[in-house]
């Protein structure tokens, strides 16, 4: 993830000590501009997520599954980002940016923009009650389909069963 440096609000906060329903609402109330970034080690290896705010509204999201070489952006990343806040392991950084810096991030990374900004009062409904490991598993299945078919299974598929190599 390539996000600008800003002023640290907090660094290396244990995700277990982060109450996303309450703290995301507080950031929104405080008209936070910047991003929250979480790094963790999940079922697919190192994972990183970011939620971008502008004047108290979440306007962008990105989630990277480094082990699967897969990145989700915007609306597709949002459930993964919200889920990551509930993980058992991880560290969270909060970085303050100016509204202009946030605008530049969006200008250079348009894919991370959410179709509808998330405003105060909406975060509680987006954060579930517990971590859902199946989100990461769905990425693993999509990225690693079944093994390639064997020569024998291909012969059967095309009605050529019983043909021997000569």
C-alpha cells in the first residue's frame, strides 16, 4: 500500500484494544481526515488494510492479501477492512492527513473510492459482532482453483478414454 506520511495519531496499537464500533464513530465525530491502516498475519500470510477518511466520512478502502497476490479496492474491500478490525492479531496505525492530501490519494488511486461515503452513525451497522475467517478463505479459493486436470481425466472428458501412449 502506498499512502502518504502524515502525523501519527497512534502507532502499533494492538487490534484487540480497538473497539471499531465505538472508535470509528468517534473518528467520524471528530471530523478525522487521514487513514487507519492495519497489518496482520492471516490464513493467506501477511494482510494489510486501510480505511481512508475525509472530514469524518470514510471515503475509501483497500485490502491486500499479500500471500494470495490479491488486492481488493473500494466497495469490494470494505467488508474485509471492517472484518480485519475484529481479528485476533494485528497492529493498527492511525495517521492524520489534511483534506487536500486525502483528495490527492483518491485522485491517484480512484479504485479505492467507496461508491457511498460512510458517515457518522453508519459504522456500527457495518462492523459485525465477530471475526469472519471465511472472507479470507473465499479469496484463497478464488485465487487457487482446483488443480489442473490430469491427462487421463481430459481423455475421459473428450470421449477418448482407453487411448494409450504409443
